[in-house]
């Protein structure tokens, strides 16, 4: 059986990329802004965290990988201010 290492960076949705994290899992970057991260849970589930500047981040929940990314993007849009100081 052939096993492949996941790519170090890949676009999941337009403007949203997964980048292999140095601590395991993936960082979520949208249009150049680091907005959250995911790491493996049980089975095909991923723990999803939205970045909250000045904090350790907030757990959004456990989802399949693409749904985890969508949940982070949604949570970021609803509550976070971008590093540039503007609301997303």
C-alpha cells in the first residue's frame, strides 16, 4: 500500500490554505491572515480552533477536515478583528 505525506501547503477554498504546523496539525491562513488551526482528534475528526489575538484561541468544535476549516472561517468572520485592525 502506498502512503503519501500530505502536502506542506494546499488551498482548501479560494483564498484559504492549510499549512503544516510545526506543532502538528495545520494552520489556517486566509488571504495572508493566520485565523486558526486544526489538529487530529479521533477517526476522521479534527479539533478546530479560531485564533483570538492575545489569547490561546477558542475551540470551535470537532468536525471532518473541510467542515473544520469552514467553522474557523465563520467564527473568524463573526468575531475577530484582523491583525491590520480592520474587521473581516
